[in-house]
């Protein structure tokens, strides 16, 4: 049978091939026992290549055993390895509303691009939070109210973000520490601002920032 896949890229001794619907690694099997497969949809090929390069770096540098249904953070979004019928790890991503996972990584690419472009607009270097870091919020954040977001220099397990609405009563004890992903799912309208680095803030008034 004719092989209709073509070589797109070589990265760290791993070949990345393309067919009509997927990008696939060749050679990663020697490191993690499986190849990776990434469904391509509406993003640019170079964006999908960046995702695979990120994952190859992760697999090569960590030397961890990858398991079926294992999660991995991609900057400010969440991906998941899932074993398919070809004994490859297909890439899935968290749905935008947190309702589960879908095949591909279009949302992840969009989130990272929006965050990067927002920082570039103000000549800032992005500092991407990850899904497992903490965010401090007041009442009103999950309810969609206007926000003042302030990012403080913080330890590794914390994003540094404090998100405050007019519902805040000036009682520090009323603030809640939650995971970043809860905010990402509940407030997609502010997600693009959350890679702004330590020492900066944004203010949302009447829905405008």
C-alpha cells in the first residue's frame, strides 16, 4: 500500500510526519514505548508542530513513563494522552467548559496564542500559569462580575493571581484559593490576560478591560 504521509520536520532525532488528518511522530517509541498522534483541524500547521515539539521535549527530558489517560499541561491549557487502536497516544484536550476532553488541541493553541498576543501588545514576556496552580478569588468571580486582577510574585505552586470583584468585603478571610482551571472554565472572558507577568494588573469595568 502506498504511504501517503510526508516528512514535515526533524526534532531531537524524532521525525514528524503528516497525513491528511494527523501529525505523527516516528522514533519516539524508543523513548516512551509509543508514538504520538495529533489530529489537525483549524489551526496552522506550524502551531501543531509547536505542540508536538513541546511534547517531545517533555518525553525526552523527563524520562517519565507515560500512561494511558495521563494529563499534561500545555502552557495554560490541559492535554491528555490516550491510547488508540494503533497503539499510539492520541492527543486530547480539555473542553473549554470543563465538561471533558475532545480529540485535538485547537483550544489549547488558541488560548496560548491569545495570551501571547496580549503580552506582545504591551511588550511583556508571557508568564503562563498552569492548570494546577492556585488563584485567589473573591465572591463574584464565578458569577461573571467585573474584576480587578493583580499578579504578585509567588511560589511555584501559585499563579500569583488575585481576582477581586466589587463583592469583596475587605475581609481577607472571605477570599478563596482555587485551582487555575476552575477560573479558566468559568471565566473565558479574562483568560487572555492571565499570562501577564508578575507586577502587573488588569481592570475590567462594564465588561471592558
